[in-house]
């Protein structure tokens, strides 16, 4: 009985630590980045709970379609498609922040962000 209670406490503490790390990591839930490619600088706003990923430049805002979100300890990896039959994207919201653009699984461009 004592062993079961101690084990239950350990599991509860571990679960609480995992939840706390996810809620403390604001980059994993929602945030923004400033990114740059060879044409211009643009901003990105994302919300992993809502599944939104919106780029904004002088021409206006563009909402990308989010297909999957992977939450990791450092942040999130958001994958989806751009508009008008354009490339797919893979955004990394942690470490060396970046958006990778791919066509048929081949990397065509990386925009680095801050």
C-alpha cells in the first residue's frame, strides 16, 4: 500500500512537471517571429492550439494551412502548406528559428527568423 502511494505520487509529480513545461513554453503554444528571405522581411504569427499560421508583409496577410504540430521541450515544429498550390512549409519556433519550404519533399528555401 505504501509503495503504491509513493509510486502514484511519483507519477503525479512527473505528470505535473510535463504539464508545467508545456505551459511555461510560450513558443510551443503561440508566438511570433520576424523572418527574412532574399526578397523581403516579413512577420509570422502562430497559435498551435488554434492551428493557425499567418505571414504578414507589405502586401498583406496570408494564412497558411496547418497540417501538423509537434510540441517539443524547446518549442514547436509546425508543418503545413502555403497558398495557391505553393510549397509546403516546416516552421521551427525554437533555437535557430526558421521556416523551411519544400516541394515534393525537396528543400527549396530556408528563411531564418528571430
